[in-house]
C-alpha cells in the first residue's frame, strides 16, 4: 500500500506540468523561440536537480526528507505563479519549480529499485503512477473549475497537486525511504538453498567490480540519449501543436491517450524484460519513435495525432522500464540515486534541453512538420548504433534481464 501511495504522489505534479508547462509559459505571450529557451532553462534546472537531491539522499541514506523538500518547493512555486503576473518573477520561479518536481521521479525510481530488489515488480507500481497521470489529465480536460487554459489556472493545479503529493509522502513511514540495504520482495516465494547465487547477475556471481562507464553502459546510455533526443519535441511541443497547428482544444485528451496506452506495457514490463532483455526492448521502442513520427508527418490531422499518441505505449511504456532495468543492473544499490540521476538528467534532461532550444527555433522558422522530421533522424541514429554494436553486447544481455 505504501509503495502505491508513493507512486501516486510522484505523478500528481507530473500530471499537470507535463501536458501544460508549454501552455503555461506561452500564456505570458512569449514567442516560440523564447518559449524554447525558457523550457531549456527549466530543463537545465531539472538536470541539476537529481544530482543535488540524489547526493544528499545517498549520503544520508534516507530519501523522504529530500522528497518532501522537493515537493514543498513545487508548492511554493505554484502559489507564486498563481498569484503573480510579473514576467521577471515568473521567469525566475519556473526553473525553481522544475528543480523541485523533477527530482521526485529519479528518487522514487532509485529507492523503489533498491527496496523492491530484482525480484520485486517495479513495473506494477510504476503502472499505477501512469494510471494516476491518465486520470488526472482526463479530469483536467473536462473540469469546469479552473480550466487549465490560462497560466494562472495551470499554476493553481500545480499548487493543488504539490500539496496532495506532500500529504501522501508525509504519511508514508520513513523506513520505506531508507536505504538500509534490505529489500522488500513482498509476495515473492523464498528461494531454495543454492539458488541465490544463480539468481544474481553475472557480474555479481563472479565478484567483478561494476564499472559505471563500461563500454556496454556507454552504448546503452547513448541509445537512451538518442531515443530521448528524438522524443523531445513530443514532450515539449505536442500540446502547442494540437492547440496552434490543429486548432483543437484537446491537450488533456491527447496526453490521456498516451499515458493510458502505456499502463499495460509498464505493468507487464518485468515479464517483457525477462523475455527479451533490456537493450533489445530499448531498440524496439526507438523504432516505434520512427513509426510515431511517420504517422504525424503523413496524417496532419487530429486522427493522426490520436494514432501517434497510442504508440506511446511502446515509445515510453516499453522504453522506460527497460532503461531503468538497464541502469539498475549497472549501478550498485549504494549509488542507485546517482545512476537514476544520470538516466533522468544526462540521458533524458540534456536531450530535452537541446530539443527545447532547437525545436523552438525550428517551429518558429520552418514549422512543426520540419521539427518532427529533424528529430526523427536521431531515432535512426539510435537504431544504427544498436545494430552496429549488437554482436558485441549480446553476450552481456543476461546481466540486464531486470
């Protein structure tokens, strides 16, 4: 129950900011290029956030205080953005907001993979987070109260969601967030004597030291980077594409489709990773990104966006658990927060930063379709990297079975 509450709290703030942060910023009257720059500044703060918060979480071996401080910062920023229209103040507050709320997911991924262990079902709880995201964006799409079509109203929901997350994390016992080296494989059958050694990864069986920046890790990390770089326009500009290009007031509905489609795949991710391994799944998800862009380029209509959003089930629903499994297999528990910070900051944040800056200029001068075509090229590079290095990484794939 506590893990369920923790993941619910994690994704409440994401449920308002992921779909609406570009609309929040655009509501102040900024151009697309300035919007892209501000999104990049927010992403830079988000890149730094997991490293700072993860350092303290790993050092003190307790994640709860850091989570509470991050959520409290988001609450304060939501209050300021709701009450003030001062452009300079808002430009200062937005990076602080990103610093706060973007620290929550890597911390939760880190402590949950530690406490649940390799036998625990991370995907089951992470799927609950996606379900909460789905329900929230559906509610925001149809709510008659504080409709999220203005900056002030969006900030109001940031405030409400941050406060709700604070309450949920507060009532969860501190022991759930303490990195004491003990796992909680609730419901898993006990292993027979002699099977513990076979259940460990090849690295652990042979007593080797896991080098963080091994050749295999670098290859996998580059695939993550290229995949996330290719996906960055979806995260940063899809809402504006729906509102401005398609002239369709369906932002919440589009994000509900994507988050809803990913739930089943995330829930079943443990079985998928055990069956197909993490790196091949990451490559498959990268191919799905190409399919997604092909649909959006050929069908420039509401129907095209609807179908493309359903591919999010693979683009993210398969990719994210596989990437988390890959990182968890490379990084020991005592450095897990650092590992997840690398994934969500350098592997996700930096590509998003690059995509925000370049995407804003491409949209302003060439349009949305040119932006989609440009970023599809990075998915092609990610696939080429996987197939070129496939022979070299096959013998290691069992280590990253989840």
